[in-house]
């Protein structure tokens, strides 16, 4: 299985980078992982609704340009479906059983995802109704993908 993360923004903090590298290394046993970062737009304090929409549109265009036509696309969205770890593992496994060989996960920027990106999604996944920084969300997503593969493989994992 090929897994691609398409994310808005770069990781700046060393502790996030180190953790992401660790999960990339762990996942290399289970899948072909690729992380694509697209540039984020600077959002001024007290930006108008119109400006925020323009920013999301620019970031969205960058994301859309990186999507693969044959991949199954999962966006991370607050209003998406909440799955527990076993359900996420089952989702990944079932996609493979049904002939899907490439899954793309999309993490938006600080303002969220543009409507055009949301329309392109095959599935909306929510980890919580809480808002997380995109750097931390990348770590959480990678950990859950790793946990999914451990579950799929029948290997022990922390509950």
C-alpha cells in the first residue's frame, strides 16, 4: 500500500521532526510512505472572512495540484467521521481488499480546507472536535496509521 500525506505548511520544531522521522521509519515495514508539504499562506491577525476564503483557496489549489487521480483521498476535518483505532485499521484494510493501492491523507492549514478540496475527498475523517496545530496533527495521524498497520498485522499495540 502506498500512503501519501499532503500537508499545508512545514514542520519547524525539532521535536516534531524527530517524532515524524521515527514514525516514517516504523511505517517503512508496512507501506510506502510519502509526505508532500505545500506552502501555507500567511494569515494576518483579524483577517476578514473574504481574505480567509482567498487564503484557503490558494492553499487548496496547491493541495489539489498534488492529488493523484487513482488514490483514495481522506481529508482530516472536524465534521468528519470519528473512528476509533480499530475502525481506522479496518478502513485501511478494507480499502486494500477492494483494490485500492494508494491512500492520500490531507491535513489543511490553520484555517482548514477549501471547499474544493472537501468536494474531492472520498472520506472525511475526524480525530476530534478540537482544533490541533498541523504539526501535531501530522504526528497524531502518523501514529494512528502505524497503529492501524500493527492491528492489521495482528501485532501488539497499546490500548
